[in-house]
C-alpha cells in the first residue's frame, strides 16, 4: 500500500529508532523526515506542515505533550504518541490533548506502519473540499444515510467531517470522529464503554474505559450548547452513553 506522498514527521531523540522509522516509512511510500528536537520540527512545520506527526513523549527540552498542544492549536495534523510502557498518566494526558493514537515502546516497525495508515485513513477531510450543502436535507436523519443532522450540525460519514449550521468545519480529532460516528449511527441505543471501544477502536489497555470518558468530555465541549448538561451525547448511568438527535 502506497503512502500517496503523505508527509510524516518523526520527532524522537533516540537517533537509531528515529532513523529506522524514517527509513521504513520511506520504503513504504511516505515522505518521512526525522527530528531529534521539538524546535527543529516546529521550524519545519512552519514551512511545510506534516500530515501526521509521531511524537516521543519523553524528550529532553520540550516534550511531546507540549508539542502536541502546539500542533492542535494550528490545525489537523494527525498525532501518534510514542510512550514508554507503564506510563498510563501520559496516555491520559495525551488523550485530553486530542491524540489520534498511541504506540508503546518498544514496538515493531510493522505495527507503527499499521497505525500510521490507520490514522491517515481516519483523519478528517481537508477543509478545501466542498462544504456540505445546507439545503441537502434528504436522507439525513440519524442512522438513515451518509449524513446525519443534529442541532444544526451535519456529520458527513463519508467525508469524515462535522460542520456547523453555517457549513463551517468543527475541528474534531480522528478519535473524536470515530466516537461520534459510533454513537450517532445508533441513535437512542445505549452503548457500554466496551461496546464503544469495539466499534470506534482506541483500546488503550487497562485505561480503555477511562479513555472513552475523556473523549466523551472533549467531544461534548465541541458539539454541546452546554457541555455540563449535554443534549446530544447523554450518560446512561450504569451503562455508558447514548446519542439523541433532534
């Protein structure tokens, strides 16, 4: 499978590992570049943004978490965190920042390649694609087609994009889009956290169910008029969550 010239940045202070990832991704059709420090990556990102960044969390100087905050404030660059085994707190903080995936060191290069491809497939459509036509109201009821309307918003399942009532994109991470799609295509059906993990992916080991709660909180901040009193994604006590459309 070709990388279709997608640009991948590998930010890791371990020279041998970084070089191996860059070489392996390049062999598989990606335009991969390695950076040993966050500052070098920042400078390159200003010139030509990467489609996806693989960030080592524990780097000297500016760490991967700080760099992710900067990336999230700039746009839709995908983020995969590389974290040492057993550092669950890093995974939780990373989820709160909007990471698209995780990989735990040490890992095989084939596993990294699979995660890169998966995140790239799940990233939102580019903003320069035509916006959803606000007059296209047919087959948009929850669960009835490729577009789902709720609260004036439009979830385009095919384009993997959410827009507001004016057709402007709402910035969701790949994981948040997966989560919203899993719930919105099953309106009125209470899903347990385990079911959501099976449908939407994102199994973070022992922290998986806690990770779902964090993603729900982030999603509500972006789609709910009042995140503290959610209208669309409601908690079902003792079960999980349910999506309620208009």
